[in-house]
């Protein structure tokens, strides 16, 4: 492995007192040391010329006295302050080269044997003491190594860079070059860093970050960074990304993307998806749309947000759509114990990320993904008009506003009517009760229980008992005008049943 003058000086100064005279500009990589005896010698090597008296040409030299330089702007001199034994100096230089050869060989061997990014980062830190972090384009940490007392903000914790740091990086226009600059670049944040950007198929894939421990020798860090990046790129070309996802997640992501783009999945595709994911048409699903909070002049960074979403809610899948992020979550097998737990975790996430979110109502048929995605967007549209200070909006809270503004639109009646009525219909079907018809008659008789009971041919006390159970089950507040209006419209949408044809069930 070839080295540069900064690297040689970094190690040689611990063994010999010397001065370091180097020109400006990028250094050349130098082959192993050779004795310099004539200006006719050519090549990028480290030249030892302890007793050479003639002027020196351009290159990198180790001398015992300051020589005359024919091209000072292109010549580097490692000037020994004391006489040294040439054989001792030569052997010490060979050890330095051997040290880096061992590291380079270790990296290449790890690439062949382990095929793992961590097997490159950890040995580099252990051998060279350089704090390193490899992250993907979603700000997820692929591998990192640093001293226990180190606190590099860009390295992050628990597998991710902090959301405050990410917000700073993606919202500051002066930092946009972080993803558009190919290869190596310097970056000053909480401390000095060197970055190396990786691209795959002309798309930004991630970056290698090195915290600079010795700013006096920047070319040494560059040498390590570029050598390590070469091995990482080898693996990146082999794998195609820094992370591999399961077949099930890939299928789900494709299904979600296709559905949002208007493609209708065939029954065979739906069956394959269900078989691979373990999801069924009995599970509860919800669509959630994430948008930037425009009042804060904030933009989303979809790749990062997608990884955060899928890590926070394990049984979920998120994709980018029109520059924003859309998620489907399986609430039945997600780790959240209750729907309220999900909404609480959602509130924390959007608040900390300075976003807003819209939630569809719960649904069961995956073929309706696109419709319920639209519900999540309507939830944001209507919610911002009515409750602009909220961080997330639920379609169920604004379904009446939607009906009054758009009618049923693209939705089936049961997709926009009051969920309490669907709950009663499901209860009737499962338990052989007649709660829906009881509740409907209560409205049709203008909330007169005696008249409603008479129309249903049941005793008034039986009717009152049913109503108590209905209100206890649905948690409805019939004193609220908007609730009553929404229920009235919903009854009308669901094609109010004919009381004469309703079978009577007494419970």
C-alpha cells in the first residue's frame, strides 16, 4: 500500500525529532522508501537522501540538512534534526509501510470472508484509532466505531442520528451539498469531519464519516478514508445497498407503491402478499400520510423518515409518494396494545419531527389501500382548517365535514358513515341482536322512546335497556348536535331499513 507524507510524518515523529516542510495542495501517494543518489531517478517514492548535496528535484525526501530545492512548491522535506543511522531509519519506514499493508490486507480479507460492512469499520478503528461511522441514505447507522468517551454528534446513537441533527442537515440549504458532492469532502459541524459519499446507479446511497483526531495531518485521514471507501464500494456494488430487507417487506413495499400509483392488484398478487406477510383480511389496517409542517418551512426527508417509521412500528410499511411519506400499519399484529397507544406514539413522532400526519379510518380489505390513503389526505385537508394547531388528524373526526363538502365522493357509504353504526351492524351479525334497528328507530321517531318501542313492538323498558347498552358500547354523546347530524346522514347513506322487514331479536 502506498502512503503519503502526512502519514509517514505522523508515525516517524514518534521515533525521530524532525521538521516537516510540505507545500500546499494534495499529496501524492508514495511507494516504499528508496535511497536517492541521482536526479535521474524518477517515480513517486519516498526518497532517502541523508548525504546528498546537490539541489533536489520535486518529490518527497528525508534529509539531515535543509537542501536546495529546484521546485519548492512541489517538494516535501522531512528534515531530521539529528544524525541517524540510515539502516535504522530504513527499517523504521518499512515497519510503517508494513503496518498499513497489514491493515489493507485485513480489509480485503474481511471483504472476501465476511462480506460485512462492520468487518471493515471495526478493524480500521482498532488498528488506526480513527473514529468512523458508515450510514445509509436514511441516516441509519450501518456500522460505527469510536472511543467510549467520544461524542460525535454525526455518529448518532441507537442506530440512528438524532432527529434534531437530521432536521438541521436536511433543512439548511447551505448543507445540501452533503449529498450532491461525490467522493470525499470536509465538513465542520460539532467538530471537524471528513465525509465520503457513495452512489449506486447514480443515486446517493450513504456516506462514510471520519472524525478528525489530528487536524495537522489531513492527508493521512484522506488516505485512510479513501482506502476504506474503496472496500466499502466493492461491497456496495455486490449487495446493491447498505441494508437488505426481507422478501415479505419488499413485496409489501411494491404492493403499496403500485396501489398508490393507481395499479389494481390481481387476486393472485393479493394472495401472494397475504401468504408472505401473514396479514389477513381479518386484520385492522390504517393508512397514515406524513407531510411537512409548512408553517415551519420544513421539508421531509423521505428515506430517513421511512426507516424511522418502519423501526418504530414493526408491522408497517412506508413508501415515498409525491415527495411525502405514506404508511400502512397492521394494527392487529403491531406491538401497540391499544389504538390510543398508537396515536400517542404517532403524536410524539410527528411533533419531534416537526411534521403533521393524517390517519384514515380502520379498514380490512387491502385492495382499498388507495381509497383509505385519500382519507388520510382529506383528514389533513379538513383538519388543518378546523384544528390547525394539532399535529395529527383522524378522518373519523372530520368525516361529517367531508360529507357536507363532498358527499360520498369516491367512497362507499360504509367507508364514510359513522363508525358507530358499522359497529352496531357487526354486533348484530355476530351476536344475533337488533341494536342497529333499535337505534335507527330511535332517530326515526325523533328520540321519543315510547313511540320507538311501540313501532318495534317491544316494551318501553326493553327499549331503554337496549339504548343503554348501545350508548355504553359506542360511547356516543347524543347531546352533541354534530354527532346527531352525522348519525342522521349516515342512516340515510346506509339505506335506512324497512322496520316491517326487520327480524326481532330480544336480548
